[in-house]
C-alpha cells in the first residue's frame, strides 16, 4: 500500500512503520542522532544569539529574547499542525500510531506555547511598556494554550485510552481554525505585535547575523520535539503493553 | 565581543528580561525532557521486573502491516 | 431524502417537550443570568458611568456562563437511558440530530436569555441604541454558543468529571463570539459602525453550523460505540 509522500511527515512514510515493533526500532536508531543534532543546533544558536549577533538599533540587547521567543512560537504552531495531521490520520484512516503521536506531542506543544507567551511578555515590557496586551495575536496564542490544556485533559478523562485519543482528535481538528488566525492576525487587524519579517516572499527583512541564530534555534527546537516525541512514544507503547499484561493477569486471577 | 563579563551580564540594562527568558526556557524544556526520560525508564524497569517474575508467555504474532 | 423534514422536526419537538416539562430549568437559567448580572453593581459600586462601560461585557459573560451551565444535559439524559444509541441507529443522519437538538437547546437557553436582556440592560442604564445592537448580537451569537457547546457536551460523554471538562473544552472556542459580541455594542455606544462586528458574528455562526454538525456527530459516534 503505497501513498505518495506529501509534505507532511505523517501520511506516506509512516504507513510502512505502522507496525509498532518496526517503528520502535526506527525510533531507537534515530534517537541519538536527533538528540545530538538538538544539542549542536541549540548550542550554536545560543552562541551566535548571545555573543555574535549585534544588538538592535532600537531595542538594544533586549532583542536577544527573540532567539527563544520566535522559535518557541513557531514550534507552538508546528506541533499543533502535526497533532492535527495525526488526528485526521486517526479518524479517517485509523492509523494505529496516530493517536499516540498526538498524545505524545501535546506536552511539547504546550511547553512551547507557554514559553512563547512568557518570553513574549518579558520582551513586550521593555518594548511596549506593558506585560500583556489583548491584541489579536496574543489573544489567539492564549486560546491555543488553553486548547492544548483541554486536549490533555480530554485525552486522560476516559477509562478507555482509545476513546480519549479519538475524542481529543476531534477537539484538535475543531481548534485547527485557530492556526491561520494566529498566523494572519497581525495582517488582518491593526495590532501591537509586529508583522512577519522572516516568512515574507522574497528576502527576509532581517539581517543575516540575526537570521542565523534564529534559524539554528528553530532547527534545534525541532530536533528537541523529535527527541522528546520518541521518548514519550516509547513510554506510551510500554504503557499499553503493561496494561495488556495487567488485563491478562487479572483474567487469570 | 566588547566590554567585560559584567557588561555582558548586564545586557545593556535589559538583564532582568533577557536572562529569565533564557533561564525559564531552559528549565521548562530540560524539565520536560527529563520527566519524559524518567517515565520511559520507569516503565521499562517495571516491564523488565514483571517479565522476570512471570514465565514469559508466547503472544500471538502481530500482523506486520496493519492499516 | 423524502420526508426528511418530519423526523428532524420530531426530534426538535421531542426535545422541546422534554425541556418544557421541566420549565423550571429554563427559569433557573434565566434567574442565574439575572442574579449574576445583578451582582456586579454591588461589587463595583453604584457608579453610573462605570456600570454603563462594563454593561456589554458583563451581560455577555453572564449569558455565556448561563449557557455553559446548561450544556451538560444536552446529550446526557439520552446517553444514559440509551435513546442516543437508538438515534444513532436511525436512518436520520447523526449530523442532523445534533443540529436539531442544538436548535432545541437554543430555544430553551439563548432565546430566553436574549428575551431577559432588556431588563438587565435597564439595571445598567444602557441607552436604547446600545440595547438594539446588543439584542441583534445575542440573536446572532447565542446560537453559536449552543452549537460550539454541543461539541464539548458530546466529547465529554462518558468522561470522568464531564461537568468540569466541558467548560475547559468550550470556553477557548467561545472567546471570539464574546469579543465580537461586546465590540458590536461598544461600537454602537460610541456612534461607530456596529455592522462589521455583527457580520463577523454571522460569519462565526455560519462556520459553527457545519463544524458542530460534523464534530458533534463524530463525538456522539465515539460515545455510543
């Protein structure tokens, strides 16, 4: 059963690894590389961001917060997008690993969303003079944070783990409409938050000495997601084996 | 890099904003990593204990490709 | 689908009959709305300017909370006595059933709340221009509250502590309705155009209808499987 590989990392290639044992072997092989790449990229990004990149003309040294804030915000959206793909995979094609991927990703996405809000607040205070402002982008990111929390609460609210995964999948897909709102809110509404300067078509409106640490941190965070995802997926699969063993033991009395 | 170490740590007066940002980010991400790691090793240890205690049962082989 | 209208109407009629049998439930919700909205002048102080400024927000939030309280029983009774399984097996599509039950829910929550709003607006000395827009916004907004709420109610069926779970799931999705509902009234009170905000509320309703139908039906299927 071959599906053409799409830009998503879920549909095509993962079908070959629907077999849990095979997937585990792949995960175990990938793990040290992912962890190593994570450490390298983050170390390089931190070095460039804290020591090499120049201070900003207007914002001075506070611009260095950007090197954690922006990658964290990107990851908050990226992880959710992955969860949405996994949820669709679970509900439409009943992909056996999809539910676990969504469940394992949620804490990572929640952490990045929290960091985006927290570092954003610390960046906003010297820049705008306030810890918080109810503009379109901040409000929708806060909503994203609550959707993540709701997802985790829902997935754990059922005795049957599969029911929890499927219910959370529906919730994730309903909340996906939040993503374009977050992305485009700074364009649609006159907000305090600055518009996009990296992902514009054409040259990014940001100097390369600042772009490199930004991209390296983003890459490092992505490897972090993969690394932690592998850890949590393996833990989930162990948990279901332990549950199955408990059931067997209970049946034998 | 100009100036001394103290100037670096002062971050042009923004130290109170920059360093907590990095510190909290590091703590949260490292914390999540270690919690996930610990959960995995705990469950693995539990599984090993249970398999050592009980005779290993043969389970029906799972279908290799399940869609 | 011939005769498709009659079964839907019968679902709505049945839900309405059940709701009206417990007329006290509707009254309770309206009373909760009125009492909670009346708390704020005591808490904030009897300052007319302040109360006029907070009125749109307070009225919207208390109406929203009143709807939230009523969500748990949207599907629960049918789930517990098995009628939900029968409905799922009927030839009527589950999506239509969700919409029918949500419509009945709105008739017993959002509509009475909107009807009670003029009295509350009086307490806050809201000018007529603001009240007119507020009522229009609530007519457009409260159905969306029932629709989005039905998704949460369906997802939480059979969950531990479903009553606490539903607000957690539903409140983040309620925020846009709240924002535009209040903005419309604020605009009208400042002699600005309320129409863009009302149009956005209408657009939210248009999006909520298919979303609630499909997501609610999917959630109900999971609950009865």
